[in-house]
C-alpha cells in the first residue's frame, strides 16, 4: 500500500508506451524516410551508408537505376540524411520496425530513368540529376548560351569526356612539336 501512496503523491514515472504513442525527443534518429519525388539519383546516400543499407544499381534490363533501402541493415547513423542534396531521405521519428515472418517488408525501392550519353549512347546517370544541375545553373544566373554549352558537357559520359580531352591534348602537342 505504501508504494501506491507514493505513486499517487509523485505521479507515474513510466510511459504508457505500448498502449499510447511514445513521443520521441527532437533530434531523435529514427527510421530514414525516403521521398521518391525529391530523389535525383546522385547515389550520395549509398556511398555514405556505412552498413550498406542503401544500394543503388542498374536493374536487370539496364534501363533504370534502382534505389534499395534495407531497414534491417540500417544502424540509424544519419549519414544518408546529411549528404542528400535534395532532402529526399531524412531521418524520421519511427522506431518500430519489427515485421512478422517476412523480411522483405523492411525493404523499400525506387526506380529512376537513366540519362544516355550524347556521344556514345551509354547510360551513365539519371535524368533527374541532369535536370537538377540545369536548374542550379539557372539559379546561378548563367546566360542561355553558357547553359547550352554546359548541357552538352553534363550529358556526356565520363569516358567520352576523357577521350575528347586526350584527343584535344594530343592535337595540341602534335602541332607544337617541331621536327
């Protein structure tokens, strides 16, 4: 009886959690929430993830980029949230991630269209990333002619850029050498 008297005098010290929602503190690192509409496919989240909970790879037909988040591997470190330039992935307040019998329920996926190189036709990035870059070029205040020039550059794959640079350097040095 003495214990009940103390509880009535000072109040309950525990939470009613399973029967009432638990309010988490500000800054709580819960399950990452993925907003597909904001994702540009830059793969920064996959590179930053230390537990490899986020994977980005081409699908079987190699025509789409597949983003895959496995909550079962996530350690809730928040690195994906920190590196995402568009806030497409942010840590939420959800901490109840248990599933019954099917671990596939912990996996979230998204697909993004690929951008093909204007020189060789090989897929190398996503269309959303190119659109994001062009949008930022306009925000900077570049003229349309500069943006047009940059568009050709950013829609060319790294291999073609490298080959073109080697070709230009070779031409430069072959003209400058006297025999």
